[in-house]
C-alpha cells in the first residue's frame, strides 16, 4: 500500500509530493540532465537551476494548499489501514477522538472510514476500482475530513490502484464467419477483440489462435484494446475439402498472474462473390452538441463494390463490435448510409462515441467492408449547479457569537469550462453569510445577533449560478431553528392587583387569578408563582399596622397561590373585624438557568358582612362596664316627673362597621301608649307623659337594639323602672351613684382586701353613704318645695343681651336675642349635653323714671321679687342638673 503524502516535511517523509502542472515523471528528466555533456561549474549551474526552481515552487505549493494523498489497491480487506490520517494532519494523540475527526464523501458512497480512537484511515467496505471509476485512470476519490472545536475541513485524495481481478471477456462465446472459397491467401477478416475491465498493464491484451494451416492471426497496435485484430487466410480454401473450420481465439492480459478469455470461431467456406464493399475513408470524425434533437443527421457514409449486379448492391449496418448502447443511441439507414441521433447526448455521461459500421453486399455469400465513425460530443450549459449540505449544526443558540459556523456546503457543476464555474450567495443576506473555505466548499456563518423571541426560525436559501450563457441557477433551502436561552424575566400584566373579598368566605375560595408572561419557551418560559412570605399586622387597621394584643402574621397564613395556574385562594375565612386590608407580593419565577423572576403587588380589601349582633353595654361608671350586661337594668323615676325627663340611657355597640354598625332602639314592650319612650338613635329612655300613681310602682320595659345590616341583627335589653316619690327617687339615685363610684374606684385601683380590712371598709362606706343620702334627701326636699311655689314662666328682663339655650333630640343648640334672656326646656326628650348658663342680674335702676318706664312696658319686679325669682331660677337649674345626673 502506497501513501502519497501531504505538503511539508511530513509529506516528504511519507511519499511523493506532486507539483501542479508537472508530471510525476519529471524526476526522469532530472536524472537525465545529470548525465548531460556539461562538465564545468557553468554547466552545473545551468543544470541545477531549473531543479532548484522546481523544488522552491514545490515547497511553496505544499505550504499554501497541499492535500493529503493516499493510495490503496482495490479489493483490499475491510479494516486495512490506508494511512495514519491524524498523524499526517499534525494532530496529537487522543486529539482526533476529542475533536470528532470524521470523514465526509459528498455525492457517493464512501468505502473508507476514520477510526475514532487511532485517527487512522481504514477500509470499511469492498473497493472495486472498476465500479468506482470505470476505465478512468487514475482512479482518485476526493474526500473531506471534518475536525471540530474549532471546525476545520481537510481534503484527502485516495487513489484506488488496479489489480488484475478481471479476465478478458469476448462479447460472444462463438462467432460465425462466412469466407468465400475464392478468397486469395493473405485476405484479412476483422475480428472483434476481447475487453478487459482493468487498466494499464492488466488490460494489455495479447491474442493466440489455435493451430491451423489455413488461418493465422494478425494483431496490430500498441496493446490498445481497440487495436486492429484480423484473421488472415494463409492458404487457399477448398469448400469441398473442408466446408467448416472451427478455431479457438484466446485473449491473455498482461497481469501477474495473467488471466485469459476464449471465443470459438466458426468459419463457413462459401462460393461466388469475391469482392467486398470498400468505404471512401476508413475513419469518419464527427462533432455534435449535447442535447441535440432526436433525428439529427450526424454523417452520411459511402461505400463502393466493384462487383456487378446483386453482388454490388450494398446495405449499411452497425458492425458486430457495436455495443448495445451504440444501437440505442444511434440509427443507420441501411440504404442511404445516414447515421441519425436516436437518443439524448449527454457530455457529462459520455463525451465521445466510436461507432463501427459495416457495408455488406447482397452477393452470395455477402461480402463486407468496415469503417469507424468517431463522434465527439460538444459541451453546452445544460446542467445547473448542485448544492449539497455536508454538515448542519442546528439549532443555533440565540446567544451564539458572531462568526459561528452553522453549516458546511459543497457546490459543484457537472459542466466544464465557464459552464462549470459557480458563484454562490445566501438569501436573505442577514443574519447569515457565506464564506468560501476551499474550491467548491463554503461555510454558512452567523453575521448578526439572534433573538429567538423576535424570530424563532430562519428559512435560509443558498443560491448558486454558473458562468454559462444563459446562466443556470440552483438553490438549497435550509431551516435554521434558534434555540432559546433564559434572557426574559416573567412580567405580570399589572404591577398592582386590587382584590375585593367578603369576610367569612369559605376556606379554599378563589379570590383572583394572576398571570405573568414569559416570552421564552420550554423550561425558560414555564412560570411558577409563590407568595412572598412577608408579614402583616392583624388588627382593625390596614395591612402592615399592628394593634395591641395581636401579633405579626405572615401573608401566607391567609392566602396562597397555585404555583402553576396563578390562582389566588384563601387559606382560611377572612374576618373584617380582624383584618381590613392585606397587602403582599406575588413572585413569578421561571424554570430557566439561572432563573429569572418578576413581582406584583396584591392589595386585598376585606368587605364587611353583618356578622356581629349589637352588644349591650352597662351604664356608664358601673362596675360591670368592662364585662358587658347580663340580667336586668334598673332605673328610678319620680311620680309627677314631667314628660321628656330622661330616666335611663341604653348603651350598645356593634363590632361591624358602616351601615352594619348603625344602631336604632325600639321599645318592644309595653306596646301602645305607655308612660315611657326610647330615642330611636340615642337609646335614651324618657317619660312620654307625666307620671302618676296609676302607672303602678314598677314598669318593665323590653327594648330591642337593631343594626341596619342585611339581614338585620338585634339584641334585647330589659329595663326595670321603679316609680317612687320625689325624695325616694333622689335618695335612690344618690345611692346608685355612690355605689357605682365606689365600685369603679376599687376596680381601677386593683386593691385586694382581706377579711378584717373588708369589714372595716364596709362600715366606713356605710356611714358615708348614709350621710350622703341624708344630705341629698334634704336638698331634694328643699328643691321640691321651691319648685312648687316658684313661678313657672318667669321672664327676666335686663339691659344686656340674653341667650336662649334649649335641648332637642338631635343635640344642643343656642339662639341669641338682644334684649331678653330666658331658659327653657323643650317639650321633647332632653339631652345629656344640655348647657345651662347661670343668670347674672344687674342691680335695679335707682331713679323712679326708670321704674315708670318699666311699668309702662310691662310688669316690674321689686327687689324682693327679683331675689325670689333669682333663687327660684337657680333651684330650677339645680333640679334639672340633678335629673340629668341620675342617668
């Protein structure tokens, strides 16, 4: 096995380095020049000068564009080492496997492969030179070797050498010849030689004929298979002696060992016609354009026969050596000798034809003359360029750097000359471009930055155009998908989501759906949601503010979000009285590497439901105020109390808010016209009319407190009103006030008394209570008497401005007048915020004229009367204040 090496020092060591434009036989010329007649230095310089120039050109060619060449005999066994490819390419040990050294054979089946471990070029399947190259010599296979990281391409030429594996073969096993007995010795009869599929010395044929006294063999030419082979008559024939001659023709090739093929010749000896037709020339040379129309006339042959009559009538037909392909491609008119085109000429399949023609007369036996037509096919631009994709690296990451090789392409044109010169480009021109790497080889490289979210796939077309006229074009489409990288973070549709939820919702109820968009694909665009585990203060205020007695709780204890769908749902029922506003963040994270995230703020507003009934509170200042009301409330009223006197005030509170916490008070029992009434929104229980003894000693009132919710909720209070004499009522009110004050003081101080201390304290408080009740009773008797005898509607005049102060159900109001001052209590229910101003009277004027003026205008008061009136008004004021303090 012979290896023809690569340029450089390695190539010189491994084989013969070929120089373009110079045959390998150039060495013989060098050797002969050494033995020339020149003897001196000038002769030596003249002799070695051309040699040095050739060597310099040879080295420059090897450094710039040499290629690795190997040779291997055909029929080599599988696994035969052709050459150490990795070593010849300058690769280190193990580098061939690491960089994926592999072989590419565009357009044909490769019978060799590259060993991944050793980097050697091995025979992988049967190599048949005749199948690969036919009769072409030398048989060179052009291979491409790819090397990655970085991507490089090398060109390897593998020459398949011929071995003598094909024996000569005749077209037929038996050939029949008709020879007239009148033929003179020396007559020549052409024979069809054998063919040998081998080339070179293995196809050089020699012929031998079995022994015969009548015939001999003449083989002319320089061992070419198309050389003339003739049977020569050496002795006159006698049909009556030997009518048929049988000879064996043997063909032997020049191989070692040689192979042979045989054909039997059957010669019939005939009488009569002894002149064969003769062509006017032995070889006809014709040219025709490939792709010519069928029926095109190629040549008209002419032959003559000196015989007369039927022996001179000539017909034309293809010679016995005409192959099947010749007969399918051409037709011949047997009478006119016209050869016309029957098939389609293709320069790329066959560039020349040799057509054997025979002219045969009609004598008996017929005689023949022979000639040859050599047809040369002229090339036209009838083949479009061909574009092959030898390697395609897809998909391309969207963050690929500029200059990244996407594909390797091979471009060829079967035409020759300008018709076979190809120009290539890529369309569209961006973001990819073409770079020429070698003759007929191109790289598709990245020229612009990719963005998969903008364009996820490119349809690239590589176009080729030859240099013919008109030019032919071809194209090859490539689909280049762009692979995704995680370069986009999830983005919510809204930065802030406002969600409304009613309190007492069911656990697991859906509150809202959040959605974040990630334009990436697959895992990079798969979004998962989670609640950012910050904390919120639980209380009556907004989220994030804490109230006393309530801790800081995470938002994830209230709500949760589905990781895949973004559905926001409640983990527990929400309570408006506990939490009104919940603000938290939802985070969307993709599954890329590294993961990217986006946030959105969710403001959850809890809407109040009427889920709390009104709660009754004890009277202000009572010891049970902190613990609510249980049982019956007590109040006292005096007989004869006028209408509108406030007896008690019902206090209630509702934990809800807004309309659900707006309370109204209704007297449920007794119905009808009872002695008491309740303020609709104030809760004040007052007399509806003057009380008398007919109303009994005690009145039991059932009061309903309702809110304005839907449906409304209510609470019931029972008020027991005891009707007493005025003095008893005042004493009872004083006792109640003292007891309430004592209870509140003890509760506020938090004093715990032992058994002895508790008894002493009780005695002290009992004495104090008795004194207080006695004082209040005496004061009440005085006030009662004063109110009985004092005028009811006294109008006090004075020079200064007076102010009218009244109380109504909706609150206190005041009205000013310039020349009068009066104090009145409206007929309706009085309010606890009634403001009373003490009168301030100036002394009466001293001169009588003023008294007369006063007498003329109205009744006047003496100083004594004025004093009595002042005392009466003060008593009225104190009584009114005492009545309000009874609440």
